[in-house]
């Protein structure tokens, strides 16, 4: 299962899984959403959240 954005300009990343390519992250204005759990990837995954917060002057 995956969501297909109607506005493709908000697509941040795509993922290919078993030959199926789908949008795995979107970013638009102050909205950031993923179809996976970055925090489960340790420091690299947590840096995704940190970089987003820095970009939006939250930290």
C-alpha cells in the first residue's frame, strides 16, 4: 500500500521496492511526511528530522 500525491511537485523522494516505484516522502511548506519510519534508521534517520527542523527554524 502507498499513497500517490496529486501534486507531484511536493514529492521529495521515490522508492523502488520489488520493481514498484512509489513516492516515499513529501515536503511542502511546513509539511514533511514519509511512508517509512526514519527514526528506526538510527542516527541517519534522526538526522532527517533534525534537518527539517533546522530548515524551518524550529531548532
